[in-house]
């Protein structure tokens, strides 16, 4: 009985430590620094440019009051749809709110898909996802492999 | 002893030589006369041609113009369908009637000379002149001060001053209108197209005489303007407009954003090549049965385009009506070979160029 109880308590301690470790991200990293770390994982990064304020307002619907730092990179040409955004917010509630807006954006993108010129890019849109790492929230529209590499680089740059 | 008959005596030789000389002289005289006659006839013909040229007026429609394979008139009636094919094979003549305003007599022509006398000169009544006829409005075109009116065709040289910026409906000029528009006056995006969103970030392919289109340098519209400094820029964008398919957007939001893109192009031109005369062109009609881009949506976008051009006081070429049939569909024979209901073929681009030339940006 004692052995069982000890094992159980150890397991609980182990899991609690694991949980704490996975939720710990830095909150002081500039989004530009994160982009510099992660964007090289995108092979066609040279096709990306900073989105205009109109894009932020109309497409993402994210008001400037909801974040304190952001980078949104959109494609300059029609042949590639690679795209991503990283926002730094003040708290979890804001992160959740922005994430909801970004999900709406991705839904809208999927509904307006026009593959006349770039049908082969559709899987990227199907694979698009939002992410949250502590106070950082965003989305990626990338190929599966580049998305994994991008998010991994992002997460590594945010770990203590 | 009689001399051998074969022996030539000096006396016999001199007689024969004289006969020969005489014959030669006659031949030479005849040839000289003939030559002189030919010269006189030639000059006579020349003089006659000059006289006839002065009597006959010059042909108003030259068969071909230098620098291209010719720009034959294209039938522009709504119910006629111009033939497609190689340049120079079009049939029919344009039935477009260009009404130019009558030039009134100027007051200067009738002014009396001033005299140094102190006596007042009698006042002469200015001649009664008819007011200039108003420019003809193209039928079916909205009435707006920014819509460019029809005017006299300034000729093929006009196109040397014009650059075209657009999506695939402009890119097609490189293929179907290369005898009319120089390739380096056509700015299209990568893949030959541009979505009308975040337009200031969009790249165009900078024309290159050596490389293939796919390898042309990609630069922003701003950079292209700084490099080329075009005299006239005609922008035809908007048939690719992804917000139109976004179920989360309302038409009000779509209009707001569309007009912001028009303004963004305007600002980009003003900032990077302020001396360029900017004009927008309406989106061409489509064929509803052949494409998902319906004319109802195209009409709406053209309406937004007109509103923003009016707000910015920027000229607008309303070729949309000109390119459509009586049902507002793209004239079928203007549709490209793959019949997608959107893109133009040779006949279609000829109609566009006709419209551009007969609606010059002043």
C-alpha cells in the first residue's frame, strides 16, 4: 500500500513539474527577433513583404489596441501563398481574442480560395493553423514541413 | 598581169573602210537619238506625276504605320463580331464616327488694328459663332466628369507614351497584341496576374529583352514607376479580388477596401512619378456561362472604381461597355482561345487599343 501511494505521489509530482515547464515562455522578445529566427525556415521567404495597415485592419481585424508588437508577412506575388503573423499581447485573454480573429481570417481565406493560378498551393491553406506560445499568438500558411520547422524555431526562441 | 583577186589594194580598202565608218556613224546617231528620247520621256512622266499629286488629297487612312505590322480598322458595332486572326486580316471598317468640336473663329482674327488716334474707333460686333458641339458620350456609359470622352485618334505614336499595369487581362497583350503594344510597356505580376489586395506590396515583372518572362526581375510598382517615369499609365485591376469570395466580408467592407486599393495606386504614382498621367480602366466584362467571375460582381467593382476615381478626380476609361454585347457580356469573339470567359484574344485587344487610342488621356 505504501509503495503504491509513493508511486502515485511521485507520478503526480512529475506530471505537475512537466506541466509547469511546458507553459513557460519568455514575454520580452521582440517579434522581429522571432521572425529573424523563424523566417529562414521558409524557402520562398524572399517573396514576403510586411503587410499594410489596411491588411491588418480589413483582413485580420486586429485592432492596434490588442497587441503591443506585431509582424505580418504576406506574399508579393500570385504564385506562392506563404504567409505568417506573430503578435505579442499583454495577457492570455488578449491572446485568445486575437486567436479567434485569426481563425476567422483563415476560414475566410479558405472560402475565397481561387486556384486559377496556384492550385498546387491549396494544401498550404488547408494546413494553415493558429498558434499560441505564452504571450505570443499568430498563424502560418505554409507547407507542412516548413510549418513544423517554423514553429519549432519560434518556440525555441521563446523558451527560457 | 592582173593582181590576185585576193590581194587587197589600198584603193579597195579605203572604200570599204569609208562604208564601215559611215554605217557606224549612222548607228551611233540612232542610239543617241533613242537615248535622248528616253530621257525626255522620263522627265515628262515625272513632271506629270507631280502635277497629279498636287491635285489629289492625301489618303486619310494609311495602310500601315511604321514600327508595326499595321493597325487596320476594327468593326466596333455591338452586333458585329470582328474576325480574329493575324494582324492585317481584319475585315470591315470602323463605323465609329468621331465628332470633333467645331473650332470657333477666334476674336483675334477679326480684331481691327489699333490706331494711335485719340478718336474712339467704332465698336465692331464680334462675329456670331456657333458654340462648340459637345463631345459625344459613348452609349451605355455612365455620365461622369472623370470618364474620358471619345476624341480624335492621335495615331500609333500615342501608344509610345502609354504604359499598361494590370493583371492577366493586361498580361495577355504580350501575347495577343505584341504588334500594337511594346512588351516593355506592359507591367504584369508574377504568374502574369495580380490580386487587387495589399497592392503596394505586389510585385510586377520588370520587362527584359533577353530573359523569359518567368526570369524577369520582380520589383514593386513604386520601383517600376521610379525607373520608367511613364508619361501615361493605364491601370486595369480588380478582376482578381479575393475579398469578393470571402464569406466573412460584406459588400460594404469589400467596397471600402477596393477603394482603398485604388487610392493606394494613386498615392504610389503621385509619390514615385508625380509627372505621370494616371488613368484607370474599367474591368472588362466576362461571359457568365464560362466563368465564376460574374458580370454582376464586375459591374459592382466598376461602380466602386468610378466612385473612387470621382473622389480622386482621376480619369477613367470606361471600355467595359465598349467590350460588351447588348447583354453586357464580353463579346464572345473577343474571348481567348481557351474560352474561359475572362481573357482576351487578338480581336479583343485590338478593340481595347482602339478604345484607348480614341479616348486619349490629355
